[in-house]
C-alpha cells in the first residue's frame, strides 16, 4: 500500500461506556496530527485482554507497522500500572488501562529500535519514561516539594487547558532549539510525574518546582520527545506547540521520503 502523505499511528485508550468497551483517541489529538503534522492519522487499538506477546509481535512485524512514519502517544485519564516501574501497590487502582500498557510499552521500545519518530504527551510521556526503565511519582500532591499540577475538575474545559505555569527549557535541548527561547508557559493536567529518568532519556524542561516536564531520546538521530503538558490543545495558537508538531512532522516526513526513494 502506498500513501501520498506520511502515516502516523495514534494509540488508543480502552474506554468504558456502559457495559461495553471501546478503543478510541480524542479528536484533539487526531486533529493535531492531521493538521499540525500534515499526516494521515491511523488509530492503533490496544492489545486485547488475554492475548500473549506473540500476537503483538505479529502486528509489529506486519506490513502495516512498517507503513508507519511516526507514532503519537496521547494523554489519558488513566495511569500506567505501577508494577511496570517497580511499585507493587497502586495509589490509583481505579485509574488503569492494562491493555494500553501491554501494547504501548513494547511499542515504544520497538519504535525507538526501528527509528520511527515518537511524540508523546502527558500519559504518553510517562509511558515513554517507564518503557525506558524510568520511575514515576504516583501522586505528586502527596509530596510537599511539588506545586499543584492537577486541573480543577469543576472548571470548564477551556479553563482547565489554560496556561498553568512556566517551564524552563534546557538551554542545549531540542525544545529550546526549536522554540528559540528557554522558557514558556504551559497547561498542566496531570497527577503523576517523573521520579527517575529512563535509560537514554534526557530532561528537556522543568517546572518551577523542579519536576521534569519534558524528555527526549536523541541517540542515533532518533526523534522521540515527550512533554508532560498538552500541546495538542490549540496547537496552532501556541508558539511552542506549533514548533513541536512541526519538528515531529519534519522527522515524520524525513522517514516517509527515505522509505519512498
């Protein structure tokens, strides 16, 4: 199959609706890939319960997977199950998506191995860190050194996604280079955060309380970036979000052109 544009996989959540489960991704994420990256978004369902990793490996080895020019890992209300990073007891037992974990953690590793560009937001960034062996704080608000990073659940959606705090971009990092400055205001809608960095990852930005707010994996010319905020929200009106999706798009188009030479 030949596409005229790059194809970016958007990983799905398993969403409960009544007695049924659905696989889906928010429209704002799909819209940002379609228009911020100018690519074809393709939804990737999570692994079905009870399936072994052999079935997942077959997908990864399939022609479809080889067609991907990038993978986007969006945010979600769910949290990565803590046993994936060494914590046996969950502080949020009702907020997990086991199928997404079982699919995305190996998918991240394989995408990096194959050189497929990755962009990850909020939960997606946490997945990137855990997949590379890093740890998370399960509840930031229980640690006195951190500011409140959660949104106001009672506020309107537009208010929840308003700028919440400044991040300091690492001077020699990718985000600082694509933005041309070393600080920026971001939104904040998360209860968990990075405790220790995964192998091969570098910090790209920090919140005023020192929490890592963005990461990257930059070995072997690989584009893999995660941000703790939500750049897809009004991406065309925010300078850093626009630059981030453009940088991801440049990496995606580079892979697309190399495949079609």
